[in-house]
């Protein structure tokens, strides 16, 4: 059995289930690993399925461990505190996550986003070290590419975010969040990937919901990033009045020119959504 343990000692409040040594990194934790309330529930269910006993241990650390109550009740209590409010899923659902021994949240460790995720082994030097608060995000228009066999978005680099991926029609990345300051400029590096040796000129558009109203239609929310067969770089500066907090960034790459409309399907290429945290 691998070693997964709660690093904190007894703590009265759930909001404070953070290992004492990681207190200073709490903000980093919260913004690097963000799930929707549904996904938070999924992670909880995944833990329950894959690591029976672990949640009981967590419960013992939160509630009074000296009162003998059945394990089912302990888990029910834990769920009540982390996931449910008035019998509905909380908007600010919290979930347990893993940190490595340096207390950094593992970047590509997305285990347990849904209860159907297979029980992959948590690396042995990782431990449970924090709970997360998830934001309620608006529903953005859905889109995708029609063809993904020739070219795709290979990587997106922006501030602390550095995501390399394969060819999907559409991907919604929520496990890692780009963090930027409202008064600074940042380089965004977009790299295309090709299925064969041949490369093609790809058109890139970037959409950011700066005013956080759930669309990409407002002033300066659309950026034509250029056309290139190789990686290209653009500088992004949050416009005056950009709202602070969590928002969405959509990147589209299309061999056939793409569109100014973030909701329009891409002909050949890929669409990727990211979380962006404006500080
Ligand atoms: Ca991709
Ligand atoms: Ca908007």
C-alpha cells in the first residue's frame, strides 16, 4: 500500500486542512488546481473508491476522533462539510488533493476528477496536503474542430502555465491555471503539432473573457495571434478594467483560417480552453 497521509494534525475547520508547512503556499495551491463542484465531487468519490479508509482517516483528523461512530457516518460528515449544503452540491465545493514532498501541487496529476477515472497509483512520495475551493464558472459556448488528424495544438505556454497535449477536437483544461497580474504583460507561446513530417501554416486566435460575463464578445476579448508553421509568440496585456479573479481563455488553431467568433467550429485543428486567474 502506498503512503498517502494527511499531513496536518487535528484541525477544527475544514478550510484549514492544510499541512502547517504549506501555509505560505495556500494561494498557489488554490489557483493551480481548480475543479468545478461536479469535478470536486468526482475526486471525492474517486478517493472513496480507490483508497478506502483514507477518508475515514481524514474525517478523524477533522472531527473528534475519540467519539466512536461508524465509518459510513464519518464519511457522510466529511461530505457534508466539503460537498453539500442544504442537500445540494455547494458552489464552493472543496476537495482533497495531493501535494508532493516539497508541498508543490503536482502539475499533471489529475487523478480522480471523476469516479470513473481508473485507480492509478498516487506516486509514493505524494501526500494529501490541502483542500481546494472551486469557483463557480459560467457556461461558455461550446465549440470544437471538425478535423484533428492533420494538425493540432501541441502546446500552450502562458505565465506559469505550460501545457503540452495531443490532438483532441476540444479540450477543457481545468487542472492547471495561468496566473497573471492585471497590470503586467505576458508572452503567450503557441506551438502547432503535425501528424506527419510536413508542416502547414496555422491560424491562431485567442479569446479571453476579461469582464467575466460568460462570453468572448466584449471589447479586446478576441486576439488574432497570427499565422505560422512554427511556434509563435504574442504579448498579452490585460485591458483596462479587466476584472480580477478566475476567468476563461480559449485558444483556437485552424488550418483554414479560423474565426473571430469564439463559438464557431474550427475546420481543421483544435480548440483548447484554459482557466486564467487575474490578480
Ligand atoms: Ca491539443
Ligand atoms: Ca466577456
